[in-house]
C-alpha cells in the first residue's frame, strides 16, 4: 500500500484527528471486548497500519496472542472510522523506540527498555468511515437544512478495502 492511494489518504486524514482508539478483541471465542488505547500516529502516519504500545501481560495482549483479529473504532464530534484487520505484537526495540515519547512513561515506568512493553502493529484490511461536511457550524447547518427540507443529511462515507 502506498500513501498516494486516495482511499488511504482519506483514512489517514481522518485518523490524524483521533488520539485515542477503541481496540476491540475477541475473548473466549465469541465475546467482543473493547478498551481505549492511545495511538502512536504522531510517529507513524497511517498507511494501512496503526501503532500502539501495550503491556505484554495485559489481557488485551493475551487475547491478541490467542486471536489476532481486531477492530479499531475512532469517534469524534463530526467523523467516525472503523477499521478491521490483524494485530501483531512485537518486542522489536526499533518499533518501541520509534513510538516512545513522554506520554507513555506513566504506563511503562521502566522506560523504553521495560521488559513488559510491546509494540502492537495493527494491519488494517478494511476501513469504513463517516465524515460530516466541514466544521461544527457547517455540520449544524446541514442538520438544520435536513430538518427543514425533509431530506437526509449528506455524510461522506465509504467502505474501503486496504
């Protein structure tokens, strides 16, 4: 995948606005559990992958090891993204170093060399997004226009195979 792909660029532009993702994993074969995780996209622009740092002994890491299928959902006041794909846990130091900044120190007091730290590389294979038109004011105007005219609001949305 290249970032010249307009579909990836659209998703990347939306992903840039989300610091926190809900990461959904499969538990016990059929239950879905979701937890919030800080994305490390300031260190890696979306190109089909999202980066996270997680604890190796976390229940999330254990579920990913058992079943790497993941759903990542992102939500804001005026846009939403849902990505599905596979998670890969790595203890490769180059990933950890590339994602490390002071914002993660509270979770990993041992620093970048903490033996419990893992890089989670999420490889998206599909994405779906919903994006309202422009600013909050433009969105409010679109909602009002929809109510007055009785026509559905226009939301930019698409399903993208990555």
